[in-house]
C-alpha cells in the first residue's frame, strides 16, 4: 500500500518536473511537424558528393572508436590489476599477519576503484565537452573522451574478472614459492583472457555507438554530420547518415559476435579454424599467416590513431599540451557560490524526473511491443493441431517481424538523435528529452523483455496450453511469473543508465542538467563545470545505491 | 467412444533425420475406462499423451476425440477440447514462482473469460478459490497452499499437479508416469488416488505406469507400447509373463511380428 502511494507520488512529481504535456502530442501542429519531418526524410541523399562526406565521417568514427578502445585498454589494465581485491587485500594470496602490506594493498585497491568509478560515472559526452574545450574541435577530443570514459568501464570489468578466477591454481602456485607477479601472470591472467577478450570486444561496440554520438558536441564523425544536417533541415542526409550508422552497428555486431564465440570456446574452435585454414589458404604456412594478420592489425591501429587526430600537427599545434594543462587550471577552484548552487535545484529535479518518466514511458511501450515480438507467444508450433491457414501464418509472421523491426529502429537510434527529432515535434525542453529517452528505452527494454520471455522454461507453458488456456492467459499465468524477477532487474538497471543519460540530454535541448552544462561551457564558466561534474558523480553514486537495493528487493 | 485412434503415426525431425515416435497405433477408448500404459522409456508414451491432449497432431492417421477429428479443430474448438482433457506431466510442469494455490487455480483457466483472468490476478473469484482449496485438501496439500511450487518436495509437486487437474475437472485424465520420481509407497498412494477419483466420478483415466503390479492391481485394461507400436492391449487378467518379457526385452522382436492377433482385444463400450 505504502509503496503504491509512494509510486504515484513519484510519478506525479516526475510528470510535473518533466513538463509532460500530452495535449501537445495530439495537437494538429505536432502532427504536421512530424509529417513534415518524415516526408522530407525521403528520398535519402545519395549524391556522390554527400556520400564522400559520409565515408569520411564513418572512417573518422571508426578510427575514433578503435583508437579510443586501444587507449582505454592501456589505462584500464594497470588500474584494473590495482583494483583487484584478491591480489592485494583478501583471499588466499594475502598473508593475514602482515598488517602493513594489507593496509597499503587495501588503500591502493580502494583508490583504484574510486578512480575507475569516477571515470565511469561522468558521461562520455561531458568528457567530450571538456576535451573539446581543452584541445579544440575534432576527433582528437572524441578519442580522448572515449578513452577516459571507457577506461572506467573496462577497468572495473577487468578487476571483476580477475577477482572471479578459480583461486585453487593460485594457491598451488603460491605454495611453490611464486611471487605475486608470477602468480598473476601464470595463474590469473591465463584464466581471465577469454573473458577479457569478450568484454573488450563488447565494449568496442559500445564505444562505436558512443563515438558516433560524440560529434554532437563537436568531436567529429557521424554525429557531427547528423547535427549539421539537422540544422540545415536536410533530412534526406539525416536518413542516409542514420542508415549508414545502423549498417555499421550491424556489421560490427556480427564481427564481434564471431570473434567472441571464437575467443570463448578456446580449444575446439582453434582446431576448427586450423582445418578451415588449410582449405582456404594452402600456400601460406600457419606462422606466416599469423604474421600477415599481425601486420594488418598493426596497420589498422596506426591508421586509426592517425585518422583520430594523433598526428604531429594536431598534437603540437598551438601547444595542445600546454592548452590542456591551462584548461585544468581554469576549471579550479570549483564554484560553490550559493547563487549558482541554488540555481541547480530545478535542473537536478528535472533530470531525475526525466529519467523516471522516460523509463516509465519506455517500459509501457516495451511491454506493448515485446508481446508480439516474443516468438513463443506469436508463433504456434508447426505440428500443433488446428488448421493454420496461409493468412493466419502470414499475419503472425508480419506481426512478429514488424514488432522486431520497430524495436530495432528505436534501439539503434541514439537518445540524442531522438531528442533532435522530438524537438521538431514538441519544441525544446524536458518534455522532448523525456519522450526521446522513452523511445530509446522502449527499444532496449522491449528486446530484453522479448528475449527473457522466450527463454522462460516452456514446460509450464505447454501444461497450461494443454488445459485450454489462451495466449493471454499463458502470458499472465506461465510466462510473466517466471520472467518477472529478471524483467524487473533489467528495468531497474535501465533506469540507472537512463539517469546518467538524462544528465546530457540537455546538451542538444532536452532539458535537465545538460542544459546548464551547455550554457556554462558556452559562456566559459569552467569552475561551474567542475561543480556540475561532481554533482553528476554524486547523482550516479546515489542511483547505484538505490538501484542495488531495488534490485535486491524485486528479485 | 471418447478416443478413437486409427493407425496414428508421429514423426519428428531431429538433425534432418526422421525419428519415428509412434507408428500406426490403433486404439479405442471408452468413456470412463481406466487404462494403464506400460512400456520402456522411449517407447512413445509421452508422444501418445501429447497427441491425446491436443498439443501436437499426428503426422499420419486420424485421431478422433469424442467423434471430432482433432486435426480439424481450431481456436475455440481446440481450446474446448483441451479443457476436457487434463494432463499430469512427468516433470509436473508447474510454474515454479507461483504458490501452490495459484498453480491449482490455473487449472480453471480454460473456462475463464479474459476479463475473469485479468480480475483473477488481483483477487480470484470466491468460488474458484474454494474449489482450489478443496482440490488441495483432496491431495493433502491444504497446509502448503501459500508455499511456492519450487519450495515443495518432488512428491508434493506431484500431488500439486494432481490438484491442478482436479481443479480443471476434465472428462479425461492423462497421467504421464507421475509416480516415476516417487518412492514405492507414495507411488502406490498416488495411483490409488487417481484410480479411485476416476472410478468415483466416472472419468476416463489413462496412466503411464512403470510398475507392472500397480498396473494390474488398479487398472481393468493394460496397454503395452514398444518402440512406437502397440505391443498388446489386454484386460488385466490376461497380463502374463511372456507378454511382459516381449515388452521389456532388450533385443525382442519388433511389434510388427507378433505371433497372431490374439493379444488385441476388441473392447466394446458399455451403453
């Protein structure tokens, strides 16, 4: 009862602060604006001149993502090792009686964890804004932003992987008199490598998405071109850019899934690759083929760094280094004047409201779309009784695939692009940000919901079907009860992500703290930026804490 | 005639190979009959049950339920048929995160309208709750009504599955080796419970049994399945050692070359 009242109060609060005006959605002018946008999306701009621009933007985005991932790996590895508790302050490797070593180890790993947490908590777009201000417009700022932000993500994951390796081999190594370094290299590392590879590939995909978006604040690539074309009302170009972006995501997804299955299923797949290799490339020996692969990878890396702006001219031009250090100096001391801090209240509440309302809208849309997108609900078994005519089958097929398509479109288009589109319909402000967040969330959650419902054990489903229950009854009585804990924890996790996202929606006009950040960067009030970053950090810490408790509660 | 199977076959595709689960089974079942089904695992018992409760349809042959060809049933007609057939599954097939009472209540889904289903999520109809409690009492689980299904022991889950079928109150009860996971004493209790219920309320009961003595003691008619075919179909008094030997023999003859048709009786339904 109490939780229901609290829920409604939160909803009312969010409704008010996110400035939800459903009336606007049904206004004729809104429909006209949406129609104007949609009709001018077609035809996509495929002129050679524009395609050349697209190609340049795509290579820049790719290069930014690759260089950013590589840099973040080099930062994340040492920090991750340092943050691994089992290496320094607990478990079999730590002598309980050496209090001094214990204390130093504890402090070091705590410190490393805090640094990683901070790097992760500040959104990559905010890092990008800082680097754009520090080293100027262009992909260099984007790469640096990505490498800082993803160091935090990867470092945390690396530390978790190191901590969860099987401790028994480590104990065995220790009993042979191996040093801690040797134990790490010979015991921890070999066990961790497949998982590290898998997570790193996955984070590269995330990095690619992020790289495309960073352009919105002037860090080059696809995002930059999208924001320019939007501003010029060249919607045909926007469509081309979005399609290319989605294609890029699909290709990367397929490639990384291929590499991931190879890295996880170690020995067996290696044998398979070897046998495949002999058929395709008979002339080259195993060794020389590996050499060729390494040279190709090396070339790709060097090219990525070059395209991402790591060239002598950019680096020395006008003394990037001195400019950066000067910039850090200008950010301090942080602005804690009462007038400024007081003015942040509304923006902060607005951000929280956008995240809550956006998650609720996304949830509702996700449920509606996920039900037809669940194959076990929409399709009937081929050999089940009853005549399933062509029309019936075609209808089910159409329903399923259109739901999946809509979900994929909603998910593939980044939140910030949705904000730009929503602004066309409902104008600048938190309402646009909320709808945008809701649409993107619907895509993400809808896919997760459908997959979770598909993976539910099917025996109870068959039992209820066989006693005469209809599809909706099966959904409510067999699928929902089994899927509920996972669905709830996915939703809570998404809210945490959304809270972070709602701090930056304002950078392109979606309301909340992002608006304040944007204004202060434009005005060059950098000490205020420091305050804002710390505020976001506190907000993210708080949401982590609340989310963890909520997840324990729902599952 | 409640069931009339006319050379029913069922094939599955497994790794592009056709696997024959049932091969030309002909069987007539009268309303109110109690039949024990014997046979090794893999003989096709589960496939037969899934055909009988309308989960899958035959690859060849015809299966009539109460005079209707199941292959031609669709939508509402199919649901109406399924409502009249209750199944107790080998693995119980309960919803693990729902309570015993909720699992029992779900037996009534076939006769609930969509509106009643939605309302029932918040507050089940009083009549339904009473019926469900009564069913739980009959199987001796009334004190466990608030426990989640996955917190119950194997035997309790089994009885809960029986309660769900009681709640459904079907004309036919199919029980797919419900005693396989129970110790001998519980297995006997379960068998006598189901056989007694069926006898008293004149329901048809078809039960796969893995113990011959249970089959001959509680069931007037015994059917043997072997390698997807009918091995024998006799009254309980005629179940002899040689029949069972050929049923369970590892390298026995296939059901096709049985010696004579004397083992298949023509059962006639009493008027």
